[in-house]
């Protein structure tokens, strides 16, 4: 093996996950030759783009579908993003503060929020409970209509007013690359317009081939290719017990700020995706965005040509997958949720149907206030666990143990980017016999008393 033309680590995919790993390797390890191969001409053009996702730092305080256990985990990684941004002074350029809350409407949802507040307050001491009068002060549109009339239903909120809530994950990815490149003592190469087509291990070295025929060699590979990670894993014969369902999410937007901060609703526990929410969009000068919706699409990337065949290959359609679909569809509530989400895409009718859902947040919202947000919304590659015949929620990783890792990163993958990268940095250092400067890492990125 010629050591000179072999990288120690190649990262496939320059979304926020790959960029975060690139940064951590260059800053906190003695790995000295790293390459990142990205399909497009810049980083974070797909799901990590600000227009593709909800821009939320999911730290577990207002996400009513998270258990306390899951909340503890995401809190640790969410705080890493916050500490990173504060370390470099990115507040108000990459990371933003707004009020945030989850609201309950009607007796049972209000009771749910009040109980959750009691349970979660110890983990998030800053959490506050808002009655109708307080809500009117913080987010008047939740309570008062355009005629000054109050909302009839019982409503309660649980949230915070002085926390960082929002990140432009595209800009965050750019900063990871920029800061990694500042370490000029090591070799950090980035190859744009380089779509990886094939990865083979020959004599302990991975040969990573791009569609233009170039071959890059490395001792270790991490595939952070979003919805494409499983596609590449399957190509190498890994993760065959998984299939993938590309779940797109669309948004509707207003042309002015209607909400001052993030308003989430109580999640229906039966539904596999986050409930609709409304919040200021950092790319739209604070105008309000509502969404995301959830609809299966037969491709891995939105608003780009191709990837239909890749979808069919990663779906791995067989009787197990059919059983997962059957189980989802036989439940009336899930069935009507799926169909309703398709309806939201249809001009004229979709907007009116969506309005009804958005009015749960803002009762005075009118059809003329909202418009379909064109070219907004990415794809969550939801993993199908074929062995257990279940749709998996959240992220998944395949560590083959022989030097290649594949990361599948639906929500909240952007929030977890630094935490996921830490996990991979530790695996890389162990595999290559390299050092991870954990003290420096913890000091810079981990919130005190949260180093579990
Ligand atoms: C509607 C929606 C709302 C969301 N809201 C939130 C939120 O509020 N907060 C949150 O934390 N998360 C959210 N997420 C999830 C979040 O967007 C993703 O978890 C995150 O962006 C994943 O980042 P990634 O780098 O792993 O993947 P991606 O951003 O998809 O990046 C993958 C990269 O790999 C490249 N690539 C693909 N194939 C190849 C190849 N063969 N060769 C080379 N390069 C390749 C792509 O070009 C791309 O740059 C949301 C997702 C959606 C769809």
C-alpha cells in the first residue's frame, strides 16, 4: 500500500453530519489526512439546507413525542451546537433566539402539557407554564382573533423565552468546513462535484470510486450521505435487513411575521412524524412557516432530477416491507393522516385543507394569509426494520466493525450532528489507533454536568 496517496479517513457526503465530522476530526484528533467527497458544488444543498428543514434545535423540551430518556440524549447533543456557535460568536448570524413553546388545546391536551411540564421541569429548569393571559402577552395570535375576540377553547403552553431555538444548518455546515480548514498542520481535502458510486475494501484499504471514474483510497470511511447512505450500504452488502422510505416534508408560509417564535402542538402518539408547527423562518426575514407535512415520495432528493431507481433499490420491497405498509394503512387514523398529507400538495384544495390544521395554532388565519412554500422541504429517509417489521423512528447507524460506518439521519439529525460526529470520532480513533482529545472536546462543546 502506498501510504502517500491514502487518506486516513474519507467522509462521503457534505451535509451538516459530514461537515461536523470533518471539523471534529481536524480539531480534536491527531488524524492528519482527511478527505470529504460531496456530490454537489457546495455543502448542505439537500436536507441540511435551511429551506429543507424546520431550522429547530431539537433539545427535547417542547417536542411532546420525546420520552424523558430521549430528551436527555438530544439535550446533550443540542447543547453542543449551541456551545459551538457561542464559542465562535455565531449568535444572530447562524443561531437565533426566539420564544418557543408547545401548546395544548382542549381539556385533555392541556392536562397532558401540565403533566409534562411537571415531569420535564427538572431536566429543563428554565421551562415555564403559560396560561391564556400569559399566552396573549407572548404570542397574541394564539389567543386573539382579528376582531379582538378571545379563543373559546382551553389553551395552555409550556416553553421558554430566552433560549437559543433556531439554527441555519446550511450556514452551520459552512462554518464547520471553514474552521476545519484553519488547521493548516494537517491535510484536509474537499472534493466537490464528486458523487461516490462504489466503495470496495481491497487489502485493508477502501477504494472509493466516484461517477467520473476517480478512485480515492482510505483506511477508514464514514458515509454521511443522508438518504443515500443506505443506498451505498446496500451496494456493499451491508444493512440488508433495512429498507428506507423517503418521507418528504412540505411547508406553507406567510408573507409577514405572524408568530414571534416557535409554536409546536401536542403530538398524536400514533403518528410517526412530528405534529405541525409554526415559526419564524430565518431565510424569509422572519415570515412564518407552517409545517412540515409528511408524504412518501419515490425518490431520494427533492427538487433535483433522478434518484427514482435509487429509491426502489433502497426500499428493498419484500413481504416484510408490505407487512409494515399494511400495518400502517390498516389504522384509520394513520391512513387518513397519510392521505391528508397528499392532499396538502394539491393546488387550491391543499391550501384550504392545510389551513384547517394551521388554524389549530392560529384561529384567525385566513386562506389569503398562507401560500405553498415552493422548493421548501427535504426528505427524511425513514428506516424500515424488516426483521421486526416496523417503521423505525429517528436515526440509525451501521458500523460494520471493519472500518466503514453508514449514518442514516432523519430528524433530529441536524441537531445531533456534533454528537453523532463524536461517536464516529471515537470509533475512528479506536480503529486507527489515533488520539481523541476528549478534555478539549468536553471543555469546548459539552455542557457542564452533562457528560454522560
Ligand atoms: C422537513 C424536514 C424538517 C426537518 N427539521 C429538522 C429540524 O428542525 N431540526 C433538526 O435537527 N433536523 C431536522 N430535520 C432533519 C435534518 O434536516 C437532517 O437530519 C439533516 O439535515 C441530515 O444531515 P446529513 O448531513 O446527514 O444529510 P444531508 O443534509 O442529506 O446531506 C447528505 C449529503 O451527502 C451528499 N451525497 C449524497 N449521496 C452522495 C454520494 N453518493 N457521494 C457524495 N456525496 C453524496 C449530498 O449531496 C448531501 O450534501 C428535518 C428534515 C426534514 C426533511
